[in-house]
C-alpha cells in the first residue's frame, strides 16, 4: 500500500472573524491618511529647520554682542571714557579699526555700516575725540560727529608769546602759548578732569635738553646761550591750529609742537632764505617776530627792511616791543626807566637783535622777513589810530612824524 502523507496532514484552521474584502473606498481613505501623515511630517521637519536656524542666528548675535564677531555690536551706554585719535587721511574703515582696537565698538564693520552716508563722518577732521568703551556703533558715530567731543584742539594766534601778557592801559590779559596749551590739554574722563599745568610746561621748557624737545639744529646754539630760562623756546612754536594728545606729558607735547613748527618754518623757505641773506635761520625768525609785533600786515615788508638797514649800519633797533617783552606786557610808549633796563632783549641798550624771538610770528611776517621790500628807510612811526605808518631815512623827518603822532594822540608828549 502506498504511503500517502498528504492524506494525513491537518487542515489549517481559521482564527478570528472572517477577512472582509477591501473596497475601493477603503483604499482611498487609507491613501488620504498616508498623505496627511506625509504632509504633517514635512511640516514638522520644516518647523524644526526654522527653529534651528533662528536659534543659530540669535545665538550668533548674542555671541557677537558679548565677544565681538564679524557683524556684532555692543548695547548700552558704555563702560569708560576714552580718547581716540583720528589721523590725517583716515578712511571710515581706518577709524573703525581704531575704535575696535580701543574696544569702543565691537567690530569695525559695525561702525562702517552705522557711518554709511553720514556726512559728518565723511568730513571728520584729524584730531583727538572723547568716546566711551563698549558702545553701539551708532552711538560712536554720533559722538564723533559732535564737536563737543573733540579734545586737544590747540589754536595759537599769530604774535602770541609763551607767557601771558597784560595791557598796561586796559589791564586785559592775553593768554600766552603755555596757557593755551594747558587749556587744550584738559579733558574730563569719567568725571575726573586732568590738564597739563602751565608750571609743568614752563619747567620742562627750562630744563629739558634741546634734543628731547625736538629743537631744530639751526636753533640749538642760540637757545643754549640763554641757559635755563624758559624763554629760550620763544618763537619755536608756530601759530596755527594743532592737535595735542591730552594724555601726553608736558615734554612730549612741547616736542611734538616744536618739531611740527620747525617743519612748517622750513617749508616756507627759511633755510634757503637765511643763506641768501647771510644770516642764520634763527635770526630770520627773530626778525619776523619783531615785524609781527611792530607793524600792521600792510607794512610788514617795509618794517623788515628797516630792521635790516639798521643792522647793516650797526645802529641799535630801539623797539619798544623788545623792552616790553621780558616784562610780559603791552604798552605803546615805554618809559625812560624801562628803556634803560639791561635785558637780553632790550634793543635800546643791546646792539643787534634780541637774544630770542619775542613772539611766534605768522607766515606773512615770516615771508616779509625773508623778502623785505627794497628801500633805504631807517625810521618809522605810526601816526594815527587807523594804523597809518610813515617811513623815512632822515632823522629830522622822523622827529616831524613823531610830532604828528603826538598830535593825533598815538604817542605821549612826555615820552
């Protein structure tokens, strides 16, 4: 008998309810559910990406604000006052770099962006400016654009001398160069005011070595002759507008001004002109100082010629301005007693030029000393309140001109 294993295999038994046949409607419903799930998954993924991007962006901004980054910026009113310098020719980017280096702004880029289109920044002048550390770039722009935050700006008018001088007639005081420097050096930092004092400037002018003060070679011999008198620096600081670092010491301030002034004088042709005139550059500067004090601009070149003519004929100059200079005063007519004082400047008793210039001459006076007007004049006197000045070679005519000045109240008849 054949063994038929299939006849003894157990038949499968169905478990659970009978399977229902899927209809077309069931399949459509299932497809809709699957589509909704895919849409929800995509939306959730998109939202997650957005959240991550926002978190990264805000985190980057916070990091840049705290530690500085490529596009960061500070917030708030700052931490400390600080003085920064804008150099000649600085671009906005260069100014931004300075501000970033001094921890004023978080990044140079932030400052450049904040300053874009601001005409005040485009036209900013070289100099020193007070700002604060860790301030927003827009705040830094506003501070630099505000003239009140410029510090260390020194203006020296033509004809000023180192010391203050007083007018005998009015008692008005004209501030000297030392006072002007002291005032310009003052700055308030976090409520504390600091200035370089006039006494410090005068002490350094008296004691520092000429080389330490950047005295030009053509002036060293002359100032050495005056020893430790602070007036040895007279005339070596030119008039004009200067920028001084308020944080600098007195010696550094004086050296900076003297070096820049010497360069300015030399650019005017001082060295070549002195050679052509047969005198030293320092003597030309001294002549220019006398011209500045003795004449009005329209007569500068004529007065310069009078000086050279009198020197050539070995006559004393007899200028009242040289009498007044060491007395720190201004007076149209000096007294016999004053004119008899033996000082290194008094040209009534001292032959030749005074030992130093008697003020800081301006460029017009310097040009007149370098290019005097041709003439044979030996005398001059101002004869009216409008400044009319008469020149002559003859002494008798000069006496007559003095009488005119006395009649017009310019000179005192008791002189």
